[in-house]
């Protein structure tokens, strides 16, 4: 069983920044082998993939966050990060991480991001 623990969320004003972290633990292969993604789910909406990073370090972003968010990883500590800049009220959601290929691992509790003046 793999456990995912997201952290770093909070309340921020429009234009502000946050850095999210997601640590994976448990029964997993070397973390570097996994393509990892950050997802978010806003109230009343489906969960959506906003950014992912491949095992080789390539990154892809949803149009809505491109140019504002940056995904990175530290394989030595089994962690993926999401640097979020120029935050907008539309970014308000619970943010989760998971691998993007094959069957998802059990979802973590997520971390709440609220953008509100």
C-alpha cells in the first residue's frame, strides 16, 4: 500500500503564492520511475489534472495554470512539489497528488487552497 500526504495549502490573497508538497511512502518502486501529477477538485466540480512531471523530468501544465504553476520533484525524498504563483480565486480547490499512469494509488487527504481577498 502506498500512502500520499499533501501539505502546504492555506488561505492566500489573489496574486499570492503557495508551495505544495506531496510525500509518497509505503510499498513503491523507486519514486523516480513514476510519472507524477497534481490534481485539484473545486466544490461541485470533477477532479482535474493541472500539472504532471514525467520520470524523466518533463513537465506539462493545464492551460489554466500554464505560466503560473511549476511542478518539480525530489526523488531522494519521494516528494513532488507544486509552486503556485499569481494565484486567482478560480484556483480555490483541494489539491491532491498521484501517479498519472496506470491505476491511481489511494488518494491522500489533499490540501485545501483558498484564494480570497
